[in-house]
């Protein structure tokens, strides 16, 4: 068998190798599987993808196994390409063999079979062989171009949005995700992503407007499709017709008008404007006035015993009608019937008096008139001086302006610290220094702002022109008429008196503390305000608490009045719920009555203590339900059509339509979240020890009503404010607050042991819920001659901020009548009705609303007004209002209620007047402003 030697030799080598392996000791044979088991794979090769030029590893592991070889595409892999290792299973004593091979990109590319490149493992034992699963090896890739890019679209509100996307071809198949404005799209229950990668939104919302991108990615790369812009628009709808205007002529045939606006809803994001006429005209006839005319004189009467006769006439030729003038002249004439002589009591009497008598009568008459004029002038001067001496502020009014709406500049002398509560300051006041402040003067109003209507401030035509809104006042501001109390039976017509559920105050009651010298006003609850409002609207304020309410003009129907109230409630719980991490950031405020019926939202201002400079909070407005649970109305950062929140550094302005109890709550997002604390130190002598003196340190939420409660309590116990209150940021880092007293003169004063440092836990401060935290330091002087006390109060959060309160006071100085410290001017006036309650005169307000509620060719509509006034967030809320411009102006009113400065409004209107671009350009710019760079 010649040629067979080369074939027999490898078989002989294999047999020899096998016999060599089998000829070992018995224990070794058992380890290799003579116990009667076939090889069992502990690890089989898995499918793999080659990325770029990086080879992949395939791995096999079997027990028991004498040998393991890879077989790829039906051919054995050379033994030199195997990397193997062997170890013993400690549990069974059997040998475990593990083998690996590398597969390169070149190997896969060179294979041209009917199927993908594949490999499997074959393991040998004494009883036979076992095969593993097939593992495929593929070269991964992802094409650059999408098979179908999403296309931009415009859909109406509540319409369906469908965006198609077919990713590029790739191995493995690419996964698809959607981005909206470069952020991953969250479903929120309204977005549906089909298996074919299409994006479907069944009911479009205004917030769904944006730039959408389809992103495909696999293990090789990530591809982005072209961006598709989706615009959700709102077609305009007509509001109801207004009432017919009065006839434009006083007499005869004229014209009357009525109008409607495209605000129900207003067109938004390029929506179609309303079709039809916005103004209707109709002819009218007004009856002309008829002036009265005298009829004929009657006959003279018979001569009387006084030698006089009379005759009369009537204003009946014609009678005055339709507002005509009455007749001029006398209706009854008297005459002497004897020609100057009259026989009376049988004596002859002359009817004409002597010349001297007539002259003396004239002198007496003129002297009396002169004395009367002098008396009136002196009376006016006395009243003016008296009113100036009794002024609530005792300051000289420098200027007055119809535009400032009752906010005036005034000057007064000030010392180092302008705080009337500070007693015995360490530095003597410098009476030579004069400062000028601009401050709210408690509703004191300037002259009638309707004078502004005489100026051509606004042009209601499309070419809006605004030059200047400033008009100097011709005189000193007059005092406003305040309406503090109302008739107890005031309620909406048609409702029973018991329907007025005014409610009870939940705050503390105390004496009136707002008059600087002697209080003459009766005591009333400090946390409640009540007033009656009608069609003219007005403002309701809980004094010195940062809480106020604005009722817009026209919000209440004509011939209807409501007795409205506001109450600051003290909550029993420090947190909103046990499960959530939310805390109260403001007092709970109730306004009502519950059945209040308004045609437009009211604007309420609530003070809060959150530090909102950084985005460390999620702040929500909540309302209390009938079962005393708090339900969320809206998040301050979200958009809503039922409510509007404008959050500022120290207060929040809210537009509401339903009465109830509201509060601001916050959920910290991280440990950097902080709330503001107001720190103050009060002192008073110890009543039980003539040598003792007590320092009380307060840490309260930095809201006016919280510190007012401290001032009320300290006034009742005779405390004095020893240092200007300071503000401190308390962070949500779970660390406590420490209060310590330092630098007490050891030779003059002693302090109770173990009280120099006191501590509030984190939870006490963090969830204080407007309740004051107090700690006290009891000191005792060694001698009556020691009358001065100087020390420092350190207040610090562990791993946080620190504030120092410097105390320097005389402990024997008698208490002075002082006013509690407040962050605003002390005011006792709680309400104001009519035009004096608003900064913007009614006539100007109506012209602004009429101009901007109706869109024109240059895009000067309410959206542009909101943008220029920096109230351009959550525009969908204004779009749902009957008059968006009027609601925007109400929000501007409460936002500027302290400054009273109309410069920002005037500047905004002047900027709008310069706009030259068409409406479409503005809308396009507004859309692009939402596109991330």
C-alpha cells in the first residue's frame, strides 16, 4: 500500500496520543471522566460583532473534557490558534477545560458562504464528544443617511401629531429614541412611539411645540436625523359682543357701536385670526332738549293790607324737556299798588327811605362780606396746618405725579440705623445727614389719574405711538378716601345674608401696633382683613404681612357688591404630608367668601422665605380641600391654563379664579436648597431679679407676618429690639443651628452656667412653618452701677453661614414707646376701592386693552405686550382669558405695587411703538427663540 503511509501515520499518532492519555493511573482516569459522563459545556460561544478592526474572542468551557477544539464554517481551527487552560472543580474533583480563540475582521470578510460566519466548540471525553451551540460573528456598521427623516408640521390645538422616522441600515439593527429641544422625550401618558419608530401624539398641547429629532444608535455609532419643527397653533375665536355704546350725538340722529375681540381664544403661534367684523354700528335717535319758556303773566291781585299786589307766570311755553334749561327770571312779581303812598293805621307813610339810611345799609353789607371772606381764608389756613401737623409720617412731600399712583418721594433725617425699635445705639445719630427714600405710603394717592386720559398716550390704530407717560402733578397729593369697614348686610343681590361665610381668624389677636405715637384706632385681628368691593374693584391688604389681594375693575358685576376677606392661617402641621419631603414656604392664606363670582381672575401676593436664586427647589402652589388635605394646583415652573404663578425673590404673585385656602410649599432638590431666616435679639430686665437682664434671640422664617408675631409678643412683655434684624440662609444639609453668646464682660456680668451655647435641631428650623424659634440668655450684673451691657450673639449653621448680632444697650433705661420693626412702612389701612387702588388710570388701562387685545398688521398684540413687560411665560393662560391684556396689566399692578413706578410700562409701550416688523416675523422669531443653540 504505497502512498498510504502518509495517511496511516496521523491516525497512528492520534491513537498513540489517546492511549497515552488513557494509560495513566486509575485516579487520573476518573478525573477525566471514566465515571460515565459526556462533556458538559459550562460556557458556550455567544454571537458577537466586530466593531471597526477590533478582533473578538470566542470562549468555551466544558467538564469533564480531555480536549476542546473550535470548528468555524465547517473547518477545524488550527491547534496553535487555541488558548487553553485547565483546572479542577473542587466540588466534584473533575477537570474543567477552557479554550479561547480570536476572530479577526479579515477572517470574516474573507468568508463567502451562504450564511454568516460561525463557530462552535467540540469537546472530547472517554465516552464521546459534545458540540456547543453555533455562534455567529458579524461585522457591525451603521449607515449615515436615514431612510426617512421626520418632517415639520403645524397642527391645531388638540389635533394629532405624527412624525415618521426610518433609521439608517445597520448591524445590529439601530435603536431609535426621540429628542424634543435636545432633551429626551418623556411620554407622560400622551406620547406613543410605535414599533415602526413613528412618534404619535394623539391630542396636541401648546407645550408640544418644539424641535423634534430622531436619534438612531447601535454599538458602532449614533446618527441624528434632520430636525422637524412642530408648531401647535390656536385659531382665534370671537368673544361676546359688548353692550351698545351711548348715541354719539346729544340731539338728533346718530350712531352707536358695539364691539367684540378675537380673544376667545386669542390666535396663537400663527393661528388664523377671527373672520368677520369686530365692530358693529347702528343708527340711533336722541330726543333733542327743549328749553323752557315763560307763559303769560296773570292778572294783578287785589291790593293787600300791606299795599302790595302780585302776579305770576309759569314755565310752560314750552315746558323744559329732555334735559333742556329751565326758564330764567322770577315766577312771581310784586308791586306797590298806591304809587308810593300807602294808608296804614290811618297814617301817611312814605315808601322811599332817606338817603342817609340807604348809605349806612350799604356800608354794613360790604363790611359783613369782607369779614366773612377773611374768616374763610383763616379757616382754610388753619385746616391745612392742622392736617400737615397730623400727617401719619411727619415728612415734607417733595413731589407728586399722576403716574406714580400714590407713591411719593419724601425726605427725613436719619441716624446710623433707620430702625425705631433700636434703643441706645452705640453710635450717636448724625442729624446733619439727610437721605431721600422712595417708599409706599399706605395707599395715599395722588390727584385723579384720569387726567392722563387727556393726553394722547396711546393710538388704538395699528400704528401705535407712545411718546411719554409722565405728567407732572399740578399740586400736592390729596388724601384718599379709605373704606375700612362695610355695612354688615352687604352681599350679592339675590343671596341670603347667611351665605356670607366670612370665616374666623386663625391667627393671634392683639392690640393695634401700627400708630407711631398714640393709637386711637380700635383693636382688630392682626391676621385678617375685610372690605366691600363692587364693580370698580380695589385692593385688600393684611398690613405688614406681605399679603394682598387685587380685584380688577369690572371683575364684579354692576349693581353687585361682595364682602371679601383675607385670613392668614397658622397651620398645625409643619409639613404638607408625612410621606413627602415638602415644607411650607409661606403662610396659608384664605380668601373668600366661598361663593364669590368674578368675571376675571383676582391677583394675590404671598410672601415666601425660599432662596430661589439657584434652581434648588421645586415650588408648588397648593390648595386645601374639604377634608383638610392639600392638593396641588400647579408647579411654579410648569404651564397651566387654570392658574398663573409669577415667582420673585421674596414673594409670589398668583392669578386665581376660585376662593379657598392657598399656600406655597417647596421640595428641596439637593442639599444646597436654602430658605431665608430673619434673626433678631430682644432684651428686657428680669422682673424677679433687679440685677438680672434677659436676652431673647429669635430665628423665624423671613416673611413679614412671621416677624410681626415676634414684635407683638415682645411688645406685650416690654422687650426692646437691641440690634437691626439680619437675614441668614439656612441650607437643607441636615446640620443644626447653634446660638452662642460671646464677649460678655466677665468683671461686670455673669451668665447662667451651661447656657452660653444653645442649639436648634435641623428639623426644628427647617420645618418651623412660620413659628418663631426662641432661645434665652439670663445674665446678672454684679453691681447696680453696671448699667451698660455689650456682647455678641453668634448664630451659625454647622457647615453653613454665620451671622453676628452686636448688643450694646443700657439695662436701666426706661422703656420708650416704639413701633415694632417691619420690612415695609407701617400701615393701618387695609382696603382701597375704585381708581385710587390702581397705578394705571382706568381710561389708559381700557385703551391699552382695546389696542392689544386685537392683533394688527405689525404684530402689536397682547403677546408682544407680555414680552415687553417680562411676563412672557405660560402664555397659554392669558390666551384663555376674555381680555389677555387686562389680565397682564393686573399682574403688572401687583408686581409693582410697592414701587408705584410706571416708567417700566411707559418704556415697554415706547419700545412697542418702534416695532416695524410684520406679525409673521414676530411669530417666527418667537418660535426660533425656543430653539436651542
